[in-house]
C-alpha cells in the first residue's frame, strides 16, 4: 500500500489500513483539510466546489466520499461526472467556484487514485498552499457544518461539450483546413475518459475517420497507462499498417498528449509541445516556457527560428504556469506531452494540443514524420542514483554544483548543467531517497553516455 502526500494533491493505492493507502478515512481527512483551506482563503463569495473524475474503477467510491465530505463541510458541489482534468479546471471558472477537486491518479496504474486540488482559477495550488492543506490535515483542524448548513449537490453533464466548443473557437484552430485534409486519426485513450473526449473533439473538428483503440471508459486500462513508447505497442503496430495519418494517445485524465506517426514510429512526447509551439509562434510570436527537464528543441525553435524569448521553469505544472504569466508566454508546458495554451486556460490540455497539432499538420501539407524531421533532433535519457536515507541530498547537489562551476549552471530546481550541445539535470525526488538524472544530446547513445558519466561523478562525490 502507498500514500503520497505532496503539494499537488494526495495520491495512493486503494485499500489497506488508514494512513497507508488512499482509504475512505484518508479521503475524508484530506478533503476536509482542503475544504477548510478554501473556506479560510478564498476571495470569492461562492460556496461551490467542482468535482470531476476519470474512469478509474475506484472512481465512484472516491467520488461519493469526496462529495459527501464537501457537503458535510458546508460546501455546495457541482459534480461534472467523468471529465478530463482540463475540463474540470475550466469548469471551476465557468461555475464561478472557489475551488475544484479532480479525482485521478493521472498515469498511475489502476490500483491508484488521487485528489488533485485546484484554486478558484482552476489551477493547481502553489507550494505554500499545498503545504498548508497538509498541515491542516495533520492537525485535523477542521469543523463540520450543522444540519441546517449542509451543502447541496448539482449534476452538470455539459462541461465536455462546452470545452470542445471553446477549443473549436480558438483563433488558431482551423476547422476548415482540418476537414479539407480528410485525415484518418487513430486514438488510444487507455479505456478512460479520453475515450469519450478525444473522439468527440475529432468529430467536432470535422475528422470523419476515427479509429478507436482502448476507448471504452471502463477503467480497466488496456495497457500500462503512462503514454510512453514501451506501453504503446498496440497503437504502434496499428499505425505500421498504413491505415491512418496520425495517432493520438492520452493518459487517463487527458492532460498529456503523445503522438504516433503514420509509419508507427513515435513522434516523442517532448516534441508534442515543440510542434504546437512552432505553429503558435508562426502566428503569434512571443515568449515560450518549458521546464528544466524538457527538450532543448523548444528553446532552439523559439530563439533561432522566431527570434523570441525562451525561459525554463522548475519542474511542475504550477511552476511553468507561474513563469508563463510572469513573462507573458504565448505557449508553454512540459516535455511529457503537456501543452499549456493561455489563450484558453493555464493548464495542460490534450484537447487543445490535438486541435492545434491537426491544424499545423493540415496547413503544412506534410506527413507527421516529414514534419518531425523539420525540428532540431535531440534524445533524452533518464536514470537515477539510489541513495541511503541518511544521505544529505542537498549537500550532494551542492558538491555537483561546485564540481561543474566552470559550466553554465541553473540551480532553481536541483542542478542543471548546460553544455554547448547537451545538458544534464539532477534533482532530488520528493518521495524517495534518489537523485533523478535527465540528460539530452543529439543521439540517445550520447545522452545515455552523458547521464552515466555524470552519475559516476556524483557517486564519487558521495564517497
């Protein structure tokens, strides 16, 4: 059993003893703490909290407990049912709610679920806000409403349609161009809510030929849900048959978008943001943002092709959106396939990614593989260094910083070392005694060697 408490929410495996998994008692405790935090901090007069969920097997159970607890805390609930994470984020603002809870463990396997916590803007809590929720939970510092002040529940099943309409209405989404291209599009939605959302979006965009793989929203995931190549053999094999122009793959809550090319090869998650940013910058030049562990390709496209400003944030969606606001970024996100387009909202949104990518593909007149070849070619390798619990990770990273003092360093989130044609990013895990090591170079062989070389240096520093 596992229970992980972090600033972005509470996630854990279903079952087990209280405090060791995401049990009903834990769900009540953390929902109560969140409701208390919202009551004390919201600037709105609203008494509404939005709740949406993905298609997980535990979804009904978790939803019932969360909604009942919010009512017990005196909040009215707008239950939007099965919904994507970006749909729930948008629903918070549409409902003028003072917060929202998304019931999803994102790319984790089916035994996991989570409470992802939103503020009144439909965005994830900041570090300080998340820590305050955890403090309230630990202290059990909450009071429930008297019987005359219990909350009510309203059901709203219109939010996905409204989300799709909002995507279609974006100025850079060209429905006519997509219709004219007459694409055949495959969709792998891992038997979660994307199996409803993405096909409906494609139909609204004028795509007449949609091939569905794992699009039955039962929560019985058809494969390991994280949308990375080793988990996507079925859609890759289908694309190798030459029956579709492109395949879109989403995770269970539809905030990450991976793309498979017409030849069955992977576009690579890092390049989802690169391609969408290329199109957005061609129409609306301006700053871009991704996190320190994302591909240098976005920086190259932004600075070299469009002569615009690029900046990197610390890892984490809230860090990316904070920096995007600060510098007025026109597009940004994370290299895991997370596209954030402020024209609609400040949240990773696979629906926006699909619509903008199809517009780019239609206007380019290229195949997906031809389009991929137009971008700077990089490969990212990922490894980790296991530490003993008594080791001082911060001291180790300081030693790394000193060792590479002659190189270009960024230290806002661990240590990133930028070399002329490559980089390495080392950051400590928030949940395990490990240092994560990401490295990027022009080939995977070079990236892996670079990561291994730095790993060996760190091991020597540990001694």
